C-alpha cells in the first residue's frame, strides 16, 4: 500500500491535539477515529481497524482527544472520558479542520467511534450533518449521545459483541432513536473488546464495507 503517514498537530476547540494521519494513494474518503474509555491513538485495536481501512483506500486520522495535561487527570478520575460534551466539541472542531482540505485534501468524512467515543461521534455527526456522511460504532455507548441521536443524518452502523449483553441492550435502544439509515450487527461470540480470534477482523471488514458504500465519490 502506497501511503504517507504523518504525526500532526490538530487544532480544535482552543487546544492542539496529537494525531496520526495516514493517506493512502487514491484515497476516496477519510475516517476520523474517536476512541473510548482509557484508550489512545496507539491502541492496537484502533490500529488494526485503521490498517484495514487504509487497504480499502480510506485515509484515517487517529487523534488523542485529551491533551497531555488532561490524560493523567482522566487516568485518576475517569471523568473526562465520559464528558461527551467536551469530546464532541473537539470532534466537531476536527471535522471542520478536515473539511478545509488542508490536512488530507477534500475528502468525504466518516467517523469511527468506540465505547464513549461512539456517543461523541454521533453527537458530532448531528452537529455537522452536511460534513459527516457515515458513522461506525464498535462496542459503543450511542445511548450517551442522548437527544442528539434524533438529529443524526449520517448512515450509522452499530457493531456489538454477542456476549456484550448490556451494551447490546443499550445499542438496541439507541437504534430505535436513530432516524437515519441504521444497522445493528452482532458479532457472535465476541465480548466488549472483541478480543476473540477473528472478532476484530470482522469489525474492520464491516467498517470498511460500510464506509466504502456510503462516503460519496467525486467530492
């Protein structure tokens, strides 16, 4: 795969965040990752999914949504990872930055959210309906997006492990609130982190197919 990888400073909502940008040759869209509780852009799970998307001609941007000063506070308290308003504000700022075309060219935008990051991704999609075309949630908490769910216009795929029963219940409730095209797919035998053999690979394939079919061509 011919791609350029760049560690970049991402301006958003009055702060600068660190991100890893990969743009494969002939990229037809870009997917912004919003990772969840206690995770980071270095997460092997996010990296695996991003690599598969890159092989499907999708650019990816993995960003740490907390600053280096905020991360140790969150490690102690766990509070900021559940501050959906803060995470959403920063995601919206990154969407606006990507939409300028300066970082990666003028590419249609999708969002990939995990855990609490999925709620922020959906809220950001609701805030930027003309800029975000598709959302994929992996083991996410879309219920935490609250009333924003009804305003989402982006096509949304909810992926949940079959053994992650409580999160599956919350995703079923959220699906009922989403008015846009929505699909809930269960990965059989998978738990919350999709650590079982082949489970995360299935997530990556499903995500690549979803984004590939819903990010518009020729933007």
